[in-house]
C-alpha cells in the first residue's frame, strides 16, 4: 500500500494543501486515525487527572511538613521557606537540565511543533513536565496547571504518532488533538478545548474535516475520563446568575475596554520580564536553580502569611463570589497579584497562567460590578456577573481568543445564560487590544523564544570561529 504523502508547509503555518481532504490513503486508515485520536484523548485525560491529583497531594504534604515541626507556631515560616525552596529548586533543575522546552506553560512549544519550527521530545517532555510542574505549582508559586496540561496532551499525541509509525504523517493532527484534550480535561470544558486549538492556534492548525473530527473526538474522550474520575460538576462552584437587562450591555462594553488596555500591558510586562530573566541567568544552571529556590521559598512563605498572594487563585475566585471584600481592597489585591503573576510566569517555571488570569479577571471584574451597582442600581442584578465577564475579558485580551474565552468561562461556571454579556465584554477587550497593537501572548512568546535561540546559536557559532582562529594561530606559531 503506498504511503501518504509527506506534505511540506510554508513558514508561519501556511499549509500548502490546507483544505486537501486526502491525508489518508484508505478508509481503513481513516478509521484507524479516529481510533488513535480517541486513544490520545483517553491517555491525555488520565495523565491530566493524575497531574491534578499529584499537585493536590504534594501541596497537602508540604503543609503537613510545615506543621509537623515541634513548636510549629514559631518554626512554621522557616519550614515553609525550606520546603518551598527545595521543591521549586528541584523543579527548575529538572526543567532546565533535561528538557528546557518544558519551561513556562509549554503552549508556545506546542504551537511551534504544529508550525514545524520545534520538535516534541515526548520521552522527555512527559515525565519532566509532570514532575517539575507538580513541584513548582505545589510549592505555592502563582501558576496554573492548565498550560502544562495542554503541553502534556500534545506530547501524548506526538507519542502515539511516533509509536504508530504507519501514521507518523498524521502527527500534526494527533498533537493538536492531544493539546485540545489536555485543556478540556484540565477545565472540564470540552468545547473550550476544541475552540482553543481552532481559534488560538489558527496560524498553526491545519484545517480540514478530518483534523476537526479527530480533535473533537479526543476532547470528548478526555472529558469523559476526567468526569468519571472527578465527577460531572462544573469546574468552579459558584452561583448561577440571572440574565442582566439589555441596557446594562454598555457597562459590559466599558469593562471590555478596561480589560483590553490592561491585557496589552500585561503581555508587555510578561515579555519584558521573560527577557530580563533570561538575560540574568544566561542558561547557567546554578543561577537558574538559585532563582527557583528564591521564588519557591518566597511564595511558600506568602502562602502561609498572605495566601491570597500565592497559588493559582482558584480558591480566591470561589471566595470572592460568596464573601466579597470592599472594592478598593479587591483592586489592591488585583494590583499585587498582577505583580506576582508576572514575576512567577516570567521566571520560566513549568506552570501555566490561565488560572492566575481568571483570578485577576474575577478581582477586577467584581470590583467594577460593586461600583457600577452603586451608580446604576437598576441596571445590575448582581455584581458577580461582572466577575464572570472579567474572567473572559482578560483571557480574550491576552490570548486573543474571544470565543474560546466565552465558552471556557460559561463551561467552568455553568452560567450559559450569560453568553451575550460575555460576548460583548470579550469582543470589546479584543478590539481594544488589537487597536493598541498588542500581540497574542503565546505567539509573542514563541517568537521571542525563537529569536533568543537564534541569537544563542549565532553567539556559539562566533565563539567557535574565534576558538578555531586561535587554534590555527597557535599551530602556525609552532
């Protein structure tokens, strides 16, 4: 049987045969690929569920270790720093020693793999991302598990493609399917997983009916696996809200404008912070490990004395809906969490930013809702509606995927009736971010990473030429 052609694609993700349906040679191959996609979804869902359980377990063990000391009321801060520093240092060492591509969320790495500019070394990515991500997120740093779940899912897809050598030409489809399955399992949000690949990864994803079917199937299976292990409840347990009046949509549009401005600057701060961190450690492992220990110790201590400034922020979201604070205090926490979120994510720690962004959107959105409810009492049924809108708005402004932001939030909160105000807010945030010239976060991080790699290769090449010139001169002198 002849093998399927190995299509070549233009730089930047432009597919030469983007709409060509004949990726497979026979109908048997087609059904086999669907089976492999389902297998990818099942494995990705299981690994992500285990990843979540591992983070929860190691976080609990860290707290038990802190309180197990004699005179723990006095020694708890010291124990917290020691435990957090050790965990984060180990996570940073594993990441940069064995698989540097697992640094950060890992989503730019998956996008680069789909674009053909990077390779997925799945045999390294899977164990390192799992273990190092568990350590750094469990240390108390302001990181989420959703980005790592996407990279883990994509690596599972590449693993299945490599094992089924007959279908190695379909590695792109299986990688995309695994990435979608990872997000769906992380948030219990199957539609958001599909849309994330289709919308956010649109420059890299190869659109055709077969690839869409494979992504959808993998996402469905991953969600089934996750729900069978953790239940079918929504990811966030928050109240259901009534549909706000139509005249209040102008307030949602204004909120979108605010988040659009914030999102553009948020991305700039992350890119600048990431660049400065790389300039500091210059890929020297000793500096990287010391930096990781400093971050881990600091945020483990904050988790003990100021828990709202550490961790992914999921607890903050639930707490704010049931026990909101004064709007000025929430704005203050928003500013502080912006600083710690940018610092943690820029460090290169193997962790994501989805959950911290949702916490930021909740804090500022709820603050805005409290103020607007005082100014326009007849327009607002509950300020919490604006907290939900804020989640989607910041996601849309930074990632530049408004539809994914809407679906992700309604699936997470089980507030499907709020789709219209969410659309107004996320589209407003997206339009403002585009008007201000902001770039999508993950595409900008991928571009920055590729440029840094190119500079390092050029520098290494220059050093090799200098060494060769010195060697030649020494030979001539002899």
